[in-house]
C-alpha cells in the first residue's frame, strides 16, 4: 500500500457509509488522520471500527452550520489545519416534474448545495497552500435521467461551484475538483433499486461497461485528485461511471 497521505489531515462529510466510507478507509490506510461525519451515531461508531487507524467520526448534519463549526473546531484543536476536504455528503430523491414541491427542492438543495458550500467555506481558515477540495458531483449532473431533475440540478451546480472556487482560491494554492460517480453500489443505490424493481438491468444497459461500479472505484479517484499526482488538476470533473456520460 502506498503512503501518499502520511500525517495529512483529511475531512470527509458523509463518511459513515457508501462512497465516503470507502474513501475514508483508503485515506486512513495511506497514513492520513481521518475525520468523517454522518447524522447517525450508530453508523459513525461502526464505520470508525471498520476504518481503523484512529479515524474519528463526528456526528452532524451538513445542512446545519453549527454542526460544521463543531467539526472544524475539533480538527483545529487536534491539528491546527486540514489538508484535504471531501464534501461527499449528499442525498438523492426522485420526483416527476408534476410532483416536485417546495419540500423536495429544499431537502435536495439544503444538503447537496448548502451543505457543500458551508463544508468548504468553514474549512478555509484551516486550509493553506497545497490543500485539496473534492466535491461529490454525479453523472446525473451532465445527462438526463428520468424524474431526477432537482437532484441533477444540484449536481450540475456542484460543477459550477468547483470552477468558480478554483478562481476564488487560486491565491491560496488550493485546488478544487469534482468526482462524479455514475451508478455505484452503495446503501443509497440499494435503497433506490429496492424501490424501483427492474431498474438494475436498465442501469447496466445505460453503462457501456455493462455493470454498476463499486464505492472503492470512486474512492481511488478521490485519492488521485487529493494527491501530488493530481497537482495540476484544478477546476475539473472526473467521471467514474463506466462511460455512462460519454454515450
Ligand atoms: P449513501 O447514502 O450510501 O451514504 C451517504 C453518507 O452520507 C452516509 O454516511 C450518510 O450517513 C451521510 N449523510 C447523508 N446525508 C447527510 C447529511 N445531511 N449530513 C451529514 N451526513 C450525511 O450515499 P452514496 O455513498 O451513494 O453517495 C455519496 C455521494 O455520492 C453523494 O453526494 C451522492 O449524491 C453521490 N453520488 C452517488 C452515486 C451512487 O450511485 N451511489 C451516483 C452519483 C453521485 P447518515 O445517513 O447517518 O447521515
């Protein structure tokens, strides 16, 4: 195992399950001090045991600014800095155009946009040159998917945030990029497939590589963007989708 993140301080929102958990495991195994969040304490405890290497789970909702303040206060107290932020926490919800209501829009934008904005904004006082921010986008932010317009809108906006923040943060030497998964097996995906029987075959057909991805395949892309190997990659979007967006 490479040790690209020896003593680096890494913060992952939504790190107690799915893609965030897979990413936390990889960073921790490569020597990072990992802090990760989620809303459910029991999941945080289980994930901390799974990640090992002293990873610390901190309960909080990314839609709640004071929870994020508590997270960064703790990281600041322990290390005085954060080197990598993976703003991964996000939710997906579908609604046909006629069914979209204000509550649906608010839930998606509160978590996926407001949560991402405050996750990054509140990390900045602890970040310096060489810092790396990775935002969780989605193939759905670039391609139509039935009844997913509000989710897709949040994920298309994530790309705009990364491009704008690349210019805003260049003077600090902080790179901002997006990792955009296609259809990946995670608890969120399993819940979606349970609610929509028969969708799995359709998803495989929409993906040139003919299968769904694994969370660890996304994690490996996140570590590339965060590492020195990605030192000149800025304001970019890396699709990890088996070709879903390309066709
Ligand atoms: P999961 O639902 O499997 O895991 C989400 C994680 O985020 C959990 O740890 C969950 O814990 C946490 N979380 C959810 N909401 C919040 C919140 N408001 N505040 C803090 N933590 C939260 O999701 P995935 O791993 O599938 O997705 C991760 C990211 O990747 C998301 O942004 C998603 O949109 C994106 N993505 C995923 C795809 C896929 O196919 N899986 C495809 C494209 C994009 P808890 O519930 O306890 O809070």
